[in-house]
């Protein structure tokens, strides 16, 4: 005698419904965990960039690298100064890898985005540091933002004009890439996830952490 009980259609639908409910409950948690993992990976990338910047400055009399190559007056940076190279190329001899320049949450560095996805970096160089500026004149390196995440509308940009009023460049940087926040690298080498408004305060030169008063007394508006 066969005592095996088969599922009725209603019971099967109930089981499917329960599975769908559980999946709906788990999916947001899984997405949140994925996004958190991407944010942590991005922070680690920026820390690697920070170490390379510090080593570069130590090797070049405290100078930061230029943003697009060239001498900019002083110092002569050897063979690289003869070519139009980007800021991150100068850091490669100091441990920076291509993988350190890409955030997994940045759609513009993923395969298939466009023809240049493989050579694009996810981070933008603050223009305050890119023109023969020196690290050793800064009084508080833990306050000065060196790199910001590149905004979706600035895929051809290498840097942003941190020396200008905030409203002239803020749309070039990412503000909400990681759960309403973005990651930033500071000159002392630490990286932090912050809301954009936390980085600029009331947007004056005194509160804006993208602006360096040791390099300029006020915003450049010319």
C-alpha cells in the first residue's frame, strides 16, 4: 500500500510563496552586504594610493606629482616630464597598481561601459596639489583631501579644481557612490567614507577640506 502523500496545487503555491517572501527579505540584506564590501575595497584602494603618494613625496623633496605631466617650473621629474602622462603613472614605481585605481561600484571602469573603461581610474586628483606643491608645508595633513571619487559625468577628467569655489567642481566628484556617501583620501594616507557636505562644511575656505589655505589665501575665481 502506497501511503506517500503528494503535494496539492495549493500547498505547492504556498511553498513557492514562502520561498518568494524569504528571498524578498534576504535580497536587500545581500545587496547591502555587497555594497559594503565594495565600499571597503574602495577604501583599501585609496589607502594604497595614499602610501604611494607619501613614498613619492619622500623621494621628490616633498613635492606631489603633477596631474598631466610636464615640469610646471620645478622640479624636473626625469623622463616622465617629457611626456603627457597622468598623475597615477608617477606613482607606479612606488607600489601603485592599476587595480588600485578602480572602484567596483564605479560603472565607468567595468567591461563594456565604453571603449576607454580599461584605462580609466575611479579617483580624481585634487588640483590644489597638482602644480608643484609640497607636502611638508601643510600644518594638518589629516584634514586635506587629496583624492575624491570621480563622478559619473566626469569620465574624461583626471582632476578637479579644489582651489575654486565648491559649486564650480562639485558635480565632477561622486557624492553618493556608497550608500549615500563617498570615499576620500587624505594627505596623511588615511581614507574615510563621508557625506559630501561633511567634506565642505559651509563651503568657506576655513571649513572646506578640499581647499588648502597654505597654498592659497582664498578661492581662485579668475
